[in-house]
C-alpha cells in the first residue's frame, strides 16, 4: 500500500502554525500587558499634573494622535518635518506596493490616490513577479554554469554554498550594519527589519527613513527600494531551494516506502513454492 505524504504535510503545517502561535503568546502577551498598564499609569499621571484636562479630553487627544499616525503623520516633531510624499518617499512607497510588502505605516488618504493604488498594484504586482522571475532565472542560470564548469557534484555544491554565503552577507548581514548606523537601531533590530522586509512580511513596526529627528540624504529610501527588489529575488531563490529540498525529502521517504513494499512482495514470491508450468492431466 502506497503512503501519501500530503496529509502528513498538512498536519505538519498546522502544527507549525500552532507552535508559532503558542510561542508568540508566551513571549509577547506578558510584555503587552506590562506596556498597557504602564500607558494607563502615564495617562493618570498626566491628568494629575494637568488638572485643567479631564479624561474625555485626553482620550480625544489620543484619538487624534492615532489618526495622525494612521495617515502617515509622525506625531513627533513639528510641521517642518520632511514630507512623506516627496519623490524619494513616493518611490519607496511604490516599491512596497508592487512587491506586496505593504508596511502599513503609510497609505493613500485621497480617494483618487486609493483608486490609482488599486490599478497600479493590479498591473504592478504581475510586472514585479515577472521581473523577479527573470532575475531568478538569471541566478539559476549562473548556478548551472558554475555546475557545468566544475563538472563534479561535490565541487558544484561548494560553489552553491559560496554563492549562498555571498548573498547572505550582502543581503542579510551587511545591511543591518548600515541601518544601525543611519537609523540608530541595534544590529538585532536591523537584522529583524531586513528579513521581515525581504520576506515581504512587512509588519511596519520598523521602517527606514521615518525618524523626524534624523536628517536623511534624498536618495536614501530610493536606494533602499532598489536593494529590496534584488534582495527579494535572492531570498525567493533561497526559499525555492528550501521548498525543493523539503519536496525531495518527502519524495525520498515515499520512494523508500515503495522500495520496501516491492522488496516485501519479491520476498513473498520467493518464499512460495514454485508451481509447475506444464499441466499434467490426472
């Protein structure tokens, strides 16, 4: 009987999601409760220090701050802060749209901008996928060229490891150093932003070029957008390699089970006494 690995893959996938949910809950829920209680204490202290305000007025002001943040306006600083919609920032936003990263910290607020965003993404996302597909084919062709040039499977695996190592350094290890220097983040925060961005998860809790207290060069976010596009292609290749390895692992398991069944059948036939091939009438 042939074993189907699809149900096991589905169960493994669901188990992975349940495991992630459990770990995230254990790690984050207590910290969230602490920050919520701390925020409530800060509001109470604020009302005690400024008795001219009541709780309703404070809650209304907090709501104004939340709406400003949702519209992409940083409550810190003043009206002299750089615009979120200058060309460099708009170029960066266009990149987050077509790559489906969608940080969520900035979005169109006008009806015309929202409608244009829909149609821009409608044609831009397939265009981006086609571009990344061609870029991935170029990387794969480069790997195949290395493999033919080396002509030895072992050496080809070494070349593949070198290629992946260089990509890891260029897209995952060195960029956090730059972001740490420019944004003032720790290296861990920069690495977290780098992977969350290139994997198109894009939570939006860390976004480059949004600190009103820092002066950024005009092309900073544009260069970051270009880095994101090429990083997406490289990480997509890594993910594809990982997916292929998992599929080959499952196929190997299935192949082994098929061999075991075939060997069992052969053994059974060998154990049975050989029947006469010529019928002798009684």
